[in-house]
């Protein structure tokens, strides 16, 4: 490994300001850092790289994603709009896949949203055409799926099956299954795994971890509700077997917290490149009533706090967020709180909600790439009156919230540059602008997607700036941020990735 002298790079000083820097990397370690000084050193065996004012970061962070779902989505048929524009095209995608697979193979599809299409998918259509293959079609939100009769039969799901917790098995007026399942992914993937006898390890986590490094993402939080001790061990196995891996914070699911506690593992516990994070709880109103209700939720929060774990609560709608804030208020009124609790998504952030949340001092993890993926859906489906209060990052920052950025991949877009674009130009994939008044600057966006994670972690996991003695973890972009605004943010790209002193991408 050559020693490197990175000269004339632009670095973020804080959320608003930039400065010039030179960095000398020796044996993969940061040997010296000079700010506001552009003298070039003269040393042997040192490659001098003129960064020409381009932006230098200590890596991107993703404060909310789903490693296993993302990895398995890579092997599923993409039936998302606009790739697929009607039901016939979906049937064609499925038929093609069946023709090219062994008989009776499970056909798994992802990204479906029937509201994007002109006609509806029904059990009759699927059952009539595909008699020999079990088929499962995931909704793009990750909160619903559709299965044909053979798939339900294989998983032993029948009219007598019971709903599960916050989930719902959809039935028609006669009590017959319609094929739709809401918020039951955890149970269904468990059944699928049992049937296939496919171990979770077969899902290619390593490829995903390598992909993350190539994108310059060095820090991730996995916020899946089914995170248990087995998943902790699998992640540990994959990340230790790789030469370069992002550091992974695993958020234990509320139903699995005891597995970690019984092992003596605690919030902020570290092993190799892994850390244990907040307890993940989902508040959902998908089944028609809120689950968990106020009482159950405040008990779950207290229980988690009792063992020193702050909570990360999934709450999207006003009802879900209000229920969450009310529960936190109950808990806080009874005891001291760790002050690091976070709310995930926080989509419908009305003025009343903002006031209430600010008073409680919660931190927020938001998902800008949803603007890119779904802007055209939101402008049609979210009531006009509510739209100004959704994805309202300008207001949230001006209200003084700590924000961290999560892609929510595979449901949102994993690419940090897409997340940055969404914050700065507010454009969806079709070029429409969603709630444009809520745009934030490129410097603020870059700060949030690299440093925001520190506010929602057990401790600072990403260094504020390159510091002497650290392993060289550096990402260089193709532009100086001074020259970037909403008109050209889409041109931003990653030029160089240096992980642990090695140039991965250049
Ligand atoms: Zn999520």
C-alpha cells in the first residue's frame, strides 16, 4: 500500500461551513491533517493526489436499513412501477421466470403497488394461470404481500389461521382468504424459511456488505423488527469474513430483546465491527386499530429502558406518531430517560406533532429517498392539506431536531447520493418536485448523511473529521460542494473510496 498525500480537498466543518484540508496517509493510518493550509509535502514513496477542491468525507452512514430484506430483494423479480405498468406485464414477468426455473419453484416478486396500475390483481387471475408454482408478491412498502392459493397451502395458511399481533389476514365477506396479508412479513418469511429449509445464511449478506463499501457507506444501522441473536451471529460471521465491511449496528427487535439481555449483551455492546443499538418497535395502524396500544407501548418502552436500551419506534401516520409521543410522555413522567430515544420515519409531522415531539426531545431518523421513489404517489395519495407537513426537513431542522438519514432499503433507495438529491432538489424519479419549499442545502444534507447518525447511536460512531492515528476511512466525491445546488446535485458522484487505508475505488 502506497502512502498517500491528499492535497486541496474540501471538508465539512459543521452543518453549514466548509474548509480546505490536506491529509497524509502512512501505512493506512492518518499521519497528519492540516486544515486551511495547502502546502504540499515532499516525501518518498508518497503518491501526491491533487483533490482540486473536491469534497472529502469520513464515509456515509445509513441509520436505518434492512440488510436481510435488501439482500433477498436482489434475487426477487422486480414488479415495481414504472418497470411494470399493468397486471398483464406482471403476469408476463412471472411466466418468463417460471419457464426458466425448475418445476414447482417458488416465485418471489418485489415492489408491487396495485394503486399504480389500471386493474387489480386477484386470487382468481393468479390461480387460473399458475397452478404449479407458489407465488408471493411483496408490496413496495414492505408492509403487505399477496400470495396465490398454492403458496398459502404450502405455508399451511387456511381460513382458520389467526391474525398475528399488529398483522391482518385479509378475508372477503364470506370469510374466504383474498391472498392479501398485512404486516405479517415476519411470520410469513419464518414459515417460508421452515418450508424451504433455507438457512438465513444462504441469503447473500456478504455481497451487500461489499456493495455498501463501494458506495462509500461505512456505517449502517439494521432496524429490522425480527433482529434476533441468530441474525446478530450471521452478520458477525459475514462481516468478519470480509476484508472490508461497514460497521453494523443491529437494533434488536422488541420480541427478541430478552435473547440479548440473557446473554449479558447491552446497549452499545461491541464485538469486532458490530454494535448493539436501540430496541426496534413498530407502531402500526394497518389492521384498522393501533398496535401496540398506548398501554402496551409504554410498557414496552419502560421494559426496554429498564435494561438500558433506548427505543427506536417506527411511526409514520399522525395517529401512530401521536400514540408514540403519548407513550414516551408517560414513560418520561415516571423516570429518567436515556434521552436517546428515536422515532423512525416521522412522515406526517404536523405543527402539533412537532411541538409535542420537541418538548420530549426525541431524535428522528428520516428517509429522503422516498421522495425520489414515491413523490408522484404522494402528490396523488396524501391529502393536499397534509402534504406541506410531510418530508418537511427544512421545518424539522429549523425546529432544532437532531436528524439522521436512513435509506430504509430495500423499501427506499440505498444510494446515499439519491438520498442527498431528494433533500436538495426534492425530485421524484419522474422529475416531479414534491413539497419543494422543504428543500435543504447541499452542505446540510451532506452533514446529515455523514454525521447525523452520531445523534442516534450509542456513541459517536463516525468521526467528525479525519484525525491523526485513525485508520484511513475516506470518501472523495467528484465535486466541490461550493459548486453544487438544486440545479446540478444529480451530477454528484463518488470518485474515491479508501477503507482501512486501501483504495477500494479510484
Ligand atoms: Zn424500515
